[in-house]
C-alpha cells in the first residue's frame, strides 16, 4: 500500500512538471533526414552493427529505453488515468518520431544512422535519457555506469565502422 501511495505522489509531482519535453531540446523533427546512398558494403556494415547492437546494447535498451522508443504492450497501472494516459501517449509518440528502436539498428526516426549514433552518444554523456519525469515513476531506468560504458563502446565502434566507408579526400 505504501508503494502505491509513493507512486501516486510521484505521478502528482510528474503532472506538476511542465508538459514541454526537454528530452529532445526542442529539435525540429520536420526536416527530412539526410539520405546516404546505400551500397552493398554499407549494408553489410549496418548489418554487422545491428548484430552487435542486438547482442550488446538492446538488452539494456529493453529495460531503459524501449518503453518510449519501442513498442510498449504492457502499460503500467497509472496509464489508465486520463491525463497521465494522454501525456504518456504523446511522449511515446514524440520519442518514436525522434528515434524508433523497435526494429533494431539502423533506427527509424528523423536521423540517419550516423546522426542517431551521435545523438545516442550525446544522450549518454549528458545523461538526458531517460528523461527525469520518466525516471520519477520508473525508478530503475537510470542508465548505470557499466551500461553507459557498454553503450558508449558500441556507439564508438559503430561510428568507426561507418567512418571507414567515407571516401578519403
């Protein structure tokens, strides 16, 4: 009963927090992403990056990110509260516009793979994800130091592989 009370209080605090999403710093999602021509070699590298993602990073993201940036089928009890439901649905929709991790890497959204990797790198370094208002009621979603290291290593390795595909000047 005490846990329910704490969660209800957390929800009330959450509702008092501005509905403006600070997680994406007001980025304009209306701009089309820069298309990078597909090549057989690039597709092979993207497949390799996805294999590493599925093995090393997706298990972390399932616990920390995919409620909003993926497909959530089992909603928490407070999702049934009218105002909370609307806010959560809007947040999840916005999250997927920014970065949809539902189908692995490369992610869908407004960025190309390189941009998405840089955005992940920045989010990890700045600790901007998951957003504070999400963490207020989902207490075990803060990314740990070990998880940050695994994500950062995967991002750096992936960026390096994609950089090698760029033509040398």
